C-alpha cells in the first residue's frame, strides 16, 4: 500500500529532524496537565494557528 501525497523517506529512513527534535512536540503535549488547553495543533515550537 502506498500513501498518497508527500515523498517516501527512501531506503535509509532518514528525516529532516533528529529524534530529539521530532519528539519535542510529543513530550510537550504529554506534559500538559488536566487543566491545559485542548483542541490545539502544535509543532516543536509550540501552538500552530489553524
């Protein structure tokens, strides 16, 4: 199965970010407490307008 859109990472499976950079937003979201914001889009630098 091939996903539509975008490009394949190729056989080396390398991306544009390091592992640490790629997980910045995930860790940030995991650290939001129960009273934090919901329904937001984020990248590694913070909330992204939509």
